[in-house]
C-alpha cells in the first residue's frame, strides 16, 4: 500500500507541452480513475508514474520517496496495458511468473505463487496455453495476473477494458472492483469511458488539454462539475448548455429570444454566462405553462426503460431524458420546466463554475 | 481475391509449369549425365535416358577429389558464417532499434552502405587484414610515433602480427558482417509492439534480459530464414576460400570441384564432374528442406 504525491508535473515532447503542471494526491488504498478525452495527457501521466516516460518537470513520489530517477522495476508499480502486452511465445504460467523469474525467485516458489494468482483469477485450467489461444477476457485476466503476482504497492491500468466487447467490459469492471477490494492496493485507472470511470472510482480526476479540470468523488463531479468542460464531458447524454446574459429579472437566453426567471444572486447584470441543465433534470409540461420554455420536438430515442427526447430551442439542440411514458410527435411543441437548483452556471469567458446557488452535494452512493 | 476463371487458371498453371521446367531442367540433365559412362556422356546428343553407372561415378568423384574432408571444411565455414551473421546482425539491429544514442542513424546508414561494398570489391584490403589482423593497429602506432616511443623507452621493436590465412577464423570472420541481416532484424524489431518492451520493463527485465527472453524467441523465424540464406550463400563462396586457402587441408568442396573438371587433353570425364557437383549440392539442399517451414514464415509473415 502506498500513497502517490504528484507535484507540478509537466511533460514536454520536443517543443510541445502535453502535461501542464499537475498536482494530485492519491491516498493509500484508493481507487483513482483519471478520465478525459483522447490526447488529454492522462496516459502520459500514468506512464510517468510507472516510469516508462521521463518526467520533464516536477516530482512524483510514491510513499514519500521521489521516484523521478528510478527505473520502473524499482518503483513497486505494476501495470496492465490496453493491448494486454502478453509475451506471445510464453504460456500463461510463464507470462504470469516472468517478473518472478527475472527477480530470481526459485522455480518451486514461483509455481506456487502462479497457482495462487491463477486461482484468484480462475485461470487454473489455462496455465499451459499460449496467449494466442485465449479469448479477450482471458487475456485481460492474464495481464492482471501478471500485475498481481508481484504484489505491487501500486496498480496502474491504462485503458485495460477498451478492447473488450460491451458485455465483457461490464463483467471485467466488476471483477477489477472486487479485486481491488480484496488486495486494497492503491490503483490508478486511466480511461476515456465515463461509465467505467463513474462505476470504478473512489475518486475521479477529470483531465483536459494536459490540465486537471476537477478532482472529486463521482457523485461530486456529476452534481457539481467544476467547469463547463467537465459538465459536458461527464454524463450521457451530455448536459444541455445555453448561452445567456444576466438581466434584472433573470436571464435572457439565446440572443434574447428566451427569458428565464431565476434569482440572480451574485451575478452582475449584463454578465455573459452559460447555463447548463442535465437532460434528466428537465420535465416536460404542456406548452403554455407559465415559466416553461417552449420547444419543438425533433427526435425520440427509445431506450426501453426510458427515452431521450431531442428538441429544438430556437436552433439550439437540447435533450431530455424521461422515464415517463410520453411520446410527443416529432414537430409538436412541448414545454420544458426545471428547478432552479438543477441549473449550473459557467462563466462564458473562463468556462469555470459560477456558484449562484448553494447546491447540496448528495452523499456518495456506494 | 478469389475468382472463378478456368481459362485464366489454365494459363497461370501453364506459366507456373514452364517456370518449374526452366528451373529444374538443368538439375535433371546434371543427374542424368552423372549416371552415364564415359562413352554415353560424350554422345552428341547425349541420351536423356538415365544410364546405369550413377553410384560408380559418385564413388569415383568422391575419392578423386577427396570430398569427405572438403565437405566437412565447407560445412564448418558455412555454418560458422551463418551462425555468426545471425548473432552479429541480431545484436546490431537490437542496438539500433532499442537504444537512443548519438550517431545511431549514422551507424545504421554506414552499415547500410556496406551493401554496396561486397567482398569482391574490397578483396585486396580484406586479404591484407586477414594476412595480418594487427596490421592496421601497427600502422596507427607507427603513424602516431607510438612504436618509436616504445622502442626508445623499452628497446623492444613493436611488430604486431597475427595471420589468419589457412584457418577457419580467416575463412569465416571477414564474411560475418552483414547489412542484409541487420536490416531484416531491424524491420522485424520495428513490428514488435512497444507495449511488449514496456511490459518487460515493468516486469523488471533489463535490456539484455529482454533481448534474450523476449526478442530472440520472437524472432526465431527470422533467424531461421537468415541462417538458411546465409548458409547457402557461404556454401557457394568461391573467390574468398580460393584466395586464402593455399593449404589443401582447408580447401572447400566448391573450390575443389574444379579438380574434377576435365583438363585440356585429358579424358572428357564429364560424368564424374557432374556426380561431384551432385554431391556438393546435397548438404545445402538438406538445410533448405529442414528449414523450409520456418524459412518461408520468416520471410513472408510477421507473426501476430
């Protein structure tokens, strides 16, 4: 078990900077997920922790020891790669036991430990096979076994589930979670898949463009996104964003075509803001209801348990998720209503969150 | 692409067959000639029906040219060259692909350029070096005045000398460096996923460990292909062994074949010459047959 401390870490490739000064603290035994779009520097950050990538500036410490100059093997990390990276010419047992062989562990003890790991991962009957003769999920488990056998202080996962099909991904997700509960080693998991991120994380780090946008529990990140980027990146369908200006009695939206009556604590008249509202926080009401915005229905996506209704708000796309059995005709007009507490405000210039309301953060649902 | 075109199929097979005949016909004629007696082989035209003296001719050829020790010499040399090339080029390519150091590309291109300098072009300097391996160092010491200095101080005249003429090392070493092999390995190493290298690093394997445990087993097809080609190439070397083996005990099978070729004024014993040729052809053929499975895989497909 080990804590990880990252201070002012930067990464440059020749002249391009891809990670711009990241400060993070991962507590011992924590499962941290780094979430971000491709190219945001999340994998680079993970590889810097692993020691596969040089740290251009700043320090990374594992358990209080600065590891900048240490070789990967000296850092006590194990890594699970996206493409599994199994050695194709070795059997499953040899793959899992290779790090022990390198470390000079005697063959008998090695076999014993391979057996133990294989038992946990239910790979016992596959130990003699070559990786080529395994399915994707099995390969993934071998890759995890290879990481586990060293009993590392830190587990690093680099998008390990992205090559699996949807069903297997859900299954492996819960297996990783169970494994973590069992081993309780500090884990850092990189992904671009927000469902994966939300379900796995004790704590979520959202990155964009080489910077950390927000750190928090999945519930915090979802209910109080720190920036416009986080708001639209986390949640599916994405949060609706409307550009507006603060007026005396509320907000004028979409170039004055719509008015919204909200109390405007803390915002100056004339300030440009973006108003965000989650699709699932919108209620559909009869057109003409006082205070409701009117919009015309574009498209309905049936999801079985509910449906996503895409409407057009004077050219701005807007979506609603509802579990009610309503089926408005495409082209018909509906009214949209939402509670003030469900609105998120972001500065139009900086994209940062503007705290207009004292929103309450629900307890993390675990 | 799968097509059903019977006429085209017929023609492609015809071309294939023509190519086959073109390649095999000379060997068939050699084999037939080797089975005739002195009279039949000199008939014009020579009968294309095999004669009955095949084993007699083989035996005569074997004893006349004393092929036993010559084949052994050839085998040692060809095997040494092939093994040397496989090892040296693997190491060179490993260094070029997996390490970052100044002048890396320069070194790669220097190796590449040697493709344009086959042995025949540099035969004189190569001979000079083999005649006395330490000659270049002697020259450097003479030029820098180092030998003069040593003589002044210790009174010993520096005379470095290590000749490799008429030795297996002299036969093998100058042929071991290979740009082709380095290039073949380099291309293969470039297809090995980076993640594998990284996984090995995470598992704690150092560079040499990674090379021995991971890269070499993965490139065994490559090694087989390169080894086979180079074995054949070395087996067929003529000029170099001819030049540096003046001593019969180090003579090669291929160069000794000329002893079987009828001299002007001698009896035209072409049947014996052909039989000798057949004998010399057998070892490389065995190598090709044994290695064929690996060999083809190594040249065509990258194992995924």
